[in-house]
C-alpha cells in the first residue's frame, strides 16, 4: 500500500469518526438545550405548537418560583432538598474514601494472617446482588430508628467493596521504596499512609470520590424506601415526586431540573480530566 | 539491575523489621481494617444472611407475624404470573439496553480514538448525560417522547402519524431502553477508550505490514484485545439494567397494563406497599441467583475465547 493511499484512507476514517461523534453530540445536546430553553419560557410558550426554541419573552420567573411558596401547589422546599443532597453525598463520599482507603492499604501492604482469606470473603460480596440485602438492610435501619433520617442514607453504602478493591489495585502499583524511605526517616504506619500513600493516589481517590458522589446524589430506590417526610428528601427523589404529583406547571419543573443539575455539571467539568486519566492508570480497560 | 538491588534491600529492611516487632504490624493492619469490617458486617453480611432466612419465612410487617414456612414462598412464586411477567420485562429491558449501550459505546470509543482535535470536547459531551440524575432524565424525556413531545413534533412534521412511545405495549420497553442508552452510554465509552489506548501500537504496525486492512485490524487485533473490557461492560451493564426501576417508575408507572412493570417494582411494592417481607425477600433471592448465573455464563463464554 502506498503512503498516499494510506493517508487518504486515514482521512476518510477520521471524517467518518467526526461525523459519527458530531451526530452523537447533537443527539445528546439537543434535548438538553431544548429543556434549558423551555425553563426560560412563559408557561403559554412551553405548550405552543409548533414547538419553539428561543424564549420570547425571556423570563426567569420559573427559577424565582422555585424558591417562592405558593398556596396553589404542593410545597417545594428546593433549598432544603439541595442541602440534604449535598450533606448526604458529601458525608458518604468522605466516609467511603476514609474507610475503603484504610482497608485497601491494609490489604495492599500488610502481611497479616487472613489477608487473602478476608479479601476473597469481602470480594465475594460484590457478586451478591443488592436486592437480597435490600429488605434486611431496611429492617436493620428501622431497628436502629434511622427511618426518615440522614443516618439511613449515610451509613449503609459504606459496606460496598468496590472502593477497597479499586484502591488496593492502585496502591499495589506504588513502588515500596517511597514507604521504606519514610519508615527509615521514622514515620509511623499512619504517617506513611497519610504522607506517602494518599498523596500519590490522588487521581484514584478523586475518581472513586466522583463515582461515589454521583451514585449517592442519584440514588433513587433506597432513598425512596427510607425517607417519608417531604423536607427530608434529596433532590433526586423530591423533584421526581413533585413532578409526578404536580403536572400543571411545566416551566417550574424544568427550571428545577436545570437548577439541580448545574452544581454536578460544574464539578464534573472541573474534574473530567482526572476521571479519564485514572481510568487509564487503574487499568479498568486493559490488563 | 539497579531496581533489582533496590527490591532486595527493601525486602531486607522489611524482614528485619518483622523480626524485631512481630505483632505490631499485624495489629496495625487490623486497626486499618476495622472500620470497613464493621460496616461490612452490619450492612452486608448480616443483611445477606437475614435475607436468605427471610425468604423461607412468612413475615408480615403490619401483623407482626414471623413464621418459618420452608419453601412455600418459592412454591407460590412459581405459580405467580405477575412475577414471571415482571421478570420478563426486566430481562428484556436489560438485554436490549446492555446490547445498545455496548454497541454505541464501542463505536463512540473507536471514533474518539480516531480523532485528535476536539477529542476532549466530544468525550465530555458524551459523558454529560451520565451525571444527570434519574429525576432529570424523567423530566427531560417526559417532555421529549410524550405524545405531544419533541420527537413526535418532528415525526408529524415529516408527515407521519404521532407515535405513542410510552402508551403502546410493544413500544414501551424499547423506548425506555433508548432513553437509558442516551443516559448511560458515556460510561462504557470511557472503559472502551481506556482499553483501546492500552493496545500497543506495535501490534497494529505488525498487522499492517502483514497486509491487514482496517476490517481485519479490527477483527483480529482490536476485538480480541478488547475482550476483558467487553466482559466488564456486558457484566456491569446487565447487572445494573436488570435492576431497572426509576425509568418506568417515573415515565410509565409500569404501564400500559403491566407492559413495563419490572421485577424491582414488584418487589418494592410487595415489601413496602403490602408489607409481605418474606415473599419479597424470596423474589429478591431468586432474582439474585438468576443474575449470578447469567454473570457466570457471560464470564465463561467471553473468558474461554481462544487466545490469538
């Protein structure tokens, strides 16, 4: 094959790739843009047929309405829901990172009796579908008196093994020389962990943190089960129930969807480079 | 050579340490393990054992009765047509969505690898839906695929009759599946992309020298080396979509009739609307065993592929 022919084929492949990616990006962005536009329309424009895309007149009333109480509709404590979501997701992420990283460090670096055995025992739990534990976990949470409280959302996710597994893989790739140097300098095991292992694993920790945060933020079934009162709900569940009970004003619901997605989208845009980086590092794809 | 020396000297130091204080590192390790172990016992092991026990019991939360009934729950389930209906819904949805996500994600990853300029932009855009919550997906697609929604607007513009995506018993599952692919394909795309970058360029060079065309390159180099990524994607996709709940809960309430009534919704309603905890636990156990069997089957099929 001549170099010229190869180059021609290469460009053709690239063009097809761009076209395909452009189509996918269009399909992803089109509904999103439409919803954002609708959230800035008056109620009568939202229902206008044929469908319009440019808000005229442009209004932010729907966003203001999110925070104003109206006797004509069920209560929408969106600021409280936002607070609940942030509090729960932040607590879960902090606790999971702490608990899984310490356990992963023990598994990766210490030669204690039962290391292998415990690792496989814990690991086998990843094969147990969450349905089997769903009802008993609810009964335990109920016995603790945690129904309709933050505790019910914060503590049970800590039992997940994925974080330990993921971080142990990552810790094993760190050369031991760093730790040995720190030990010779008189560092305690906790010191080694805090000052050597954790800083060297920041990208893995960030990745696990993002996935944990998103999973907690978006959790639906469990949150629906353990929460009863309106003001304890997270954004995900609160908005869904509000949407189901209250159809007559679409604008405010779409404003709610945009408003609640914004923080997550911004955090994602800031951290997106870290995600793909550490997926490569952790060998999630290869091996 | 030098790294060899390093390794042996650090091993020496460790061995020396261990001889001096043998029990210290062991206690330290257990201390590091303790918090996770407590969480594991309380929220994984005990619930697991309780769940198994519960599935052999008649436990009515409201009446407070707890009786051991042997395999009676399971016997009832086998005659329960709604169980099989909802099981079929979940399985059909899981297979469609798993296949759709894997195909779109693989194509997207191959295209992304071909593209240098703008790769970050596309990667970010394609991943964007993944971070949206189920409530937002429900709101967006409630507007997009409803009878007077965005999609039907264009269908009628083109002169076709409007399609009732969610009101038609044969269309409702494929429609929900399509929504879910839109929502989720970005994640497997990243997994495939990471796997593609881990394939050494030299393999492609060698195959090209042997005269392989682009189809042959894909078939004999890329695909075999993507096997583990493919396995990972298929297993995780199947597990997560077999457990579908939010999309039908928000968009269809399981309807029309029971056409989109998934197993988790049945379990959820049995346990938390009618408080038949034992019966729900037995259904959950059966579902869990079924998923385990499918995953082992997937692992076997993809794991035993002949080495190249």
